[in-house]
């Protein structure tokens, strides 16, 4: 077992860090202030640098590298802000990975190169007003008529809704009840009958659009079926990788909060000496460091064991839960250690705390992940309905 990044990965990390620290702080401030996603020009720049879909197959324009390489890139950019990093998150860990695994050649050819060049973002749309944790209660229906699917239903909380160019929409593709009838189709923005509600405004995640999405007899060619009815478990397998992206975003938020507060407590003096000289402060700094290192190791385990395939549900859920809780703990402690300055919008901690919270809800809540972990341990699914 080797805990050291390869020389190529270390070089990648240094080059992304340099780019992110030099070129992204200003744009991250604008994204936070204006609550607008990164511009097309910036997404295309990410594409030129090879950051988008670095772990997608090279034959379709991806980088052909590992999920660990994608984690390295995403962490460095997300340490600046999750809003600026969101297109990288979507390209490396979002539904395009499901397209790479399960899509037809035609779908891969039409989507992946555009995602990797920064010209297209694909969002995932699973949740509905009545189906959050109980995802298999979803009602959005795709009736197949000849070579068309007629989509009807309402979706909620889709990150990117209204802004992304395309959506992988989970829906019922036959009459089978529960998970059995669920598949997914690719729907492009602009399809007649496909519309968006007013924009949601979250506590954090500024620069990431979210809105209800309405499907009113939207006609989609059957060639845009990504996964047919009966393939729900395939979708969840691909979603295990999304959880590793979620973990990376949490880790980046926690790590950057930690880096900021460590410098702060070494600088800030009270009672005539730097805060770090107080033992109570030292203990908190040590606890933060332990949690961040553990979160990183759990994430690396999940993606390294997956190689270029999909991670195990147990390892990705353990990593996600731990990193989600770590990000919340670390940003909370870091904010407290900065006193009034931590609570001020002049400093980055309050934003990091707001962003940290969302990752423990997005991608399946922390408690639902814990149920997954227990289920994997005993080799059975716990029926939540009985
Ligand atoms: C920032 C953000 C981004 C998101 N992005 C997307 C996206 O891109 N695409 C998408 O489809 N969705 C997205 N979501 C939606 C997200 O997946 C859901 O919010 C999440 O699955 C929880 O569903 P819910 O909000 O309906 O909460 P509910 O399911 O109503 O759960 C509420 C609370 O009850 C708990 N709970 C529910 N059932 C159980 C149980 N059986 N046992 C124990 N506790 C339980 C949950 O843990 C939670 O704390 C996003 C959400 C957020 C906050």
C-alpha cells in the first residue's frame, strides 16, 4: 500500500494549485457576490487546461486519467470556492460518468466532447417534491410511443436547473412499481414542453442554479434513453462516483477553512501572545487536522479501489458521510476560532460554513448514507417502509 501520489500526480496538484490560487480568487468573489455560474469563457479555459472530464475516456475528448486525478484537480479548484469548481465537479463526477458507462456510442459522441471542452454541462435530476430520500417514489413518467418517450412530471432541487445545457432525468419508463420501473433519459434544454420554475436560493452554493423543472408532454427520442426501466441499480452504481465528487467538495471546503484558520491563529494575538500558544486552541487545530486527514484517506481509498470503474457503495458512502461531517465541524470550529472576524462576510469562513452544510444534504443525506453503510455491513437492504 502506497500513500504517496505519483510524481505525475504531484506535478498535476502543484500546477492546478498554482493556476487556482493565481487566477480564480477574483472570479470566485464575483460568483459569490452575483450568484451567477462561471462564464462560458472560464469553462472553456478549464476545458483547454484538461480539467473537465480528466477521468473520462480519451476517445471522447476526456483526459483518460484516473478518478484520483480528478479528485486532485477538483480539490485544488474547490479550495478557492465550490461555485467556481462546479463545472469540474459535474464533468468528472456528475451524470456524464453515467453516460460514459451506460450510454450508446452516439450519446457518448454527442455529449462527452462538449462536456470536456466546456461547451456543455450535464446536470442530474432525480429529486421530486414527494421523492427525496424515498427516491423510488418518484413519479415523473416517460411513456414510450414508437421511437419517442413522452415525459410528464415535476422535478426539484436539480443543481444547474435552468442553466445547464442537458439533464439526465430519472423517470418511470414502464408500469413496474418502485425501483423496477425507473430508468433515465437525457433531455436537452429547449425541448418543447420542458420549462423551469423560479430560481431557488440556497443558504450556500451561490453560483449554482437550482429550480423546479416541469415536463409537459416533452418528446424525447428513445435513442436518448440512458438506462431503461429495471436499471435503477446501475444508476445508483454510477451515483456512487458522484458521492466521491461530493466528498471532494466537502474535503476542499474543510481543508481551505483549516488552512485559513491555521494561519490566522498563528498571527492573531490576544493576552500578548498568538492564539496558537493557548492549549485549548492547539487541541482544536489538532482535531481539525485529524478529521481532514481521515476524510482524505477515506476518499482516496474509495477512488483508488474503483480504479477507472465505479466505487463500492460502502466505501463511497463512508467517505461521503465522514467528509460531510468533517466539513461542517471544521468550518464551525474555524469560524469560532476567528471570533468576530469569522462571522464577518469580509472573511471566507462564513461562506465556507454555508457551503459545507449543503453537501451533507445533496447526493443523499448523511443519515441515509449511514443506513447504506449499515446495509452493506450486514448484506441486506433495510426496508424503510415496514
Ligand atoms: C445543495 C443541494 C443540491 C442538490 N442537488 C441536487 C441535484 O443536483 N439533483 C437532484 O436530483 N437533487 C438534488 N438535491 C436534492 C437532494 O438529493 C435531496 O434534498 C436529498 O436527497 C434529501 O431529500 P429531501 O430534501 O426531500 O429530504 P427528506 O427526504 O424529506 O428528508 C428530510 C430529513 O429526514 C431524514 N430522513 C428521511 N428518511 C429517513 C429515514 N428512512 N431514516 C432516517 N432519516 C430519514 C433525512 O436524512 C433528512 O435529514 C440537492 C439538495 C441540496 C440541498
